[in-house]
C-alpha cells in the first residue's frame, strides 16, 4: 500500500488557516491585511502603474525595494480589479511559491545523497518556515523559491544556475551571502579551480555589477536605499539592536528566538564530522548575516529578516535527529505538520474577527480625517506604509527607506527637520514619538532608539492638532501649514 505524503495534507491546512486569519473577504483587516512594510511596495507599485513614476511619495523616484518582488506586485496590481482580488492573488502566490519550494529542495537534497526521508523532512521544514516568514506579504517566498530552484541546477548547468541565482539576488539581496559561502566551499574546499568553471560562474557577478550600474544611473545610488538608510550609523561597532528580538514577548519572536538559540548551538558543530557539509554552509551563512547586520545597522530586525534561520534550522534538525538516532525520527515530519497546523489554528481562533491591527486602525482614521481635506503633502517616518496607501496623497517617508536620495542625503548630513518641512512644503507631519521640553516638542527621524543612528532632528513649537490612537499606539499630527512651527522658520 502506497504511503500518503502528509505534507500534502498539513501544508494546505496551514494555508487555509492563514488565509482565513488574514480576513481578506471579511472582518476588520480587509483594506490592508499584510504587514506595514508591504505597503511601501504597493504604494510605489500603484504610483508606478498610475503615474509612470517609480515613486512612493509621488515626488522623488525610489529604489527602496527588492526589485523582483516589486515588479511582481506591480503586475498583479495591473491585472487586479479590486483589493480582494489583489490580496487573494498575492497570498495564493506566496502559498504556491512556498509549495513548489518543497519539491525543489527535496530534489536537491536527494541529488546530493540525502535519503528519501531526510530530503522530505528538510524540504517540509523549509517550506513551513518559509510560509511563516512570508505570510505577511513580503518577498521571502519568491526569494527562497528561486534559491531552491538554483540549487537544483547547481551541478547540472552552471549558466542556468547563475541566472536563477541572479533572480534570487533580485528577490532578496542578502542571499548573496549564501552564494558567497557556497562558492568559497566549491573553490577552496572542493578545489573546483578549472578555468571553464570559473568563467561560467563569472556570469553571476557580471549580472550583479550590471544591476549596480543601472541603479547608479537611474537612482544615483548602487543599492536599494532602504538598506543604505539602515546603514547610516555614526560609528562602526556591533549594534545590540540586531538582537532585540531575543527579549520580545510576541509569539512570533519567541519562536524565532528559539530557532536562533538552536542555531547558536549548531555553531559548536561546525568542525564536527557528524554535521553534513551543506548544514555547515547554511550555519555559516546565518552567522555571517547576523554579525554583518549588527556591524552595519542599528535597526531592529523584523519577522521576514530571519529567513536564513528557516534553512539552517531545518538542516540542523535533520542532522541532530540522525546523530541521536531517536526512535520517533521517522515520524518527525508528521509532527512538524501537526505543530504548524495547531499553531495557525490557535492563532486563528485567538484573533478571529479581532480588530487588533493597530497600524491599520490608525491608518483608517487618518484616511477618514484627511482624505477630503485641502492638505496635500504629508510627512511620516515609522508606520508610513498603510497610512500612505489608504490616504493616497503625497506622503514623504522620513526614515530614508523609500524617500529618494534627497531624504538619504539629509539623514546622512543630520539636517534639521524643520528645514525639510519648509523646503518640501509639508502640510502635516505625523509621528509616533515626541518629547516635550518646555514649550516645544523634540522630534527626530528615523525615530529608532539607538544613539548610533544618524538622524534629522527638530523642535516644533506648536501643539499636535489631533492624535490618532489604537490600543497603546498613538500618532501625533502637527499641522504645519500657515503656522510658525519652528524658531526662525
């Protein structure tokens, strides 16, 4: 009797529960069911389609996105007739990319002399982890799909491998770390130093250089400005903000923290013969990612940034199960499926029709208040994604993520915020963080806590005209037009 692959049961169940929890057809989250950062993509895509300008604020061009996911979203926006159709296509695309990732990884590991059960277990784990990291609407499912497909061609056709690796790079630039470690292993451990191999492999760096030159030509910066903005620090040092997720109380970050500690344990096995080579490559990639991110950025990491953990954890779990030869090993893939279905069912029941997307709640209130007003130019740092998408007016993103080179330069030079408000003729400034000192309000952008970040600062003399709140989250609105809002301005 043929055994049933339970992945084909548990994975669709997870997708159904995630789809229902997003409330795309009902409930409180219909307008904008994905994470706030997704709407940096969507607002820019909407402006690209409607105005022919790759711009978030309808003023300056931006490249503050992962390019392949951006153009995919733009295409879906063109063919969608309403928000329900658009949101449905996006989430089902994520489901499908993640589903086919399972087959790619299973094929790759089987090609590399992993057993049938091992290949199934690792591929299942990576797929479930990828679903976890990408269900918020971000680009991770597309990136890992292309990464898994590139690995299938790694030993078969190096030209196709390089092309697929470039697509992976365009989907999530940090994958360059993984490919770098893979190439170092091939060149210095496996000693693949023949000239034909190196010439063919050079296609990938050539394509990446071409991408950098295109960015320099059109945007005057080589890489996405969102990454550059997060790298604007006062001094190079290890920034603790990379690891603030370890002290978070949210369910998701607790789960990620457990994965992080598990991988930290795996680092001690890097030189052990009990751990397979590709596991070591993945662990080293994850380690380099965290260390390099901590050195270059004082921003915290969000859920989708931990995607390397999904790959390394899956490989490490398989190796540890083989190492300890536990009796239940052959049933572990079923346990994984039951675990994820149970978690998503718990979250669905817990959040059923609960109005707990506080960013969306505030964005909806702002849209209702200002949509018919005469104010046309707004400025905001944190939480600007959903606000901009719903408000559909000019909104300048003040953290440098999608504000164009003009904002990056001002942050780099730590210019006065009041000068920016005047020069760009800002009508309304939204902020979540203010400090009242005497008769003035001190504000700064980006508003992240770290003192190692370069920031624009300002002192606003007027009171916030209105506040928008949901639970403990508050946004203060300063009406700058026709007001003397700063000293000598």
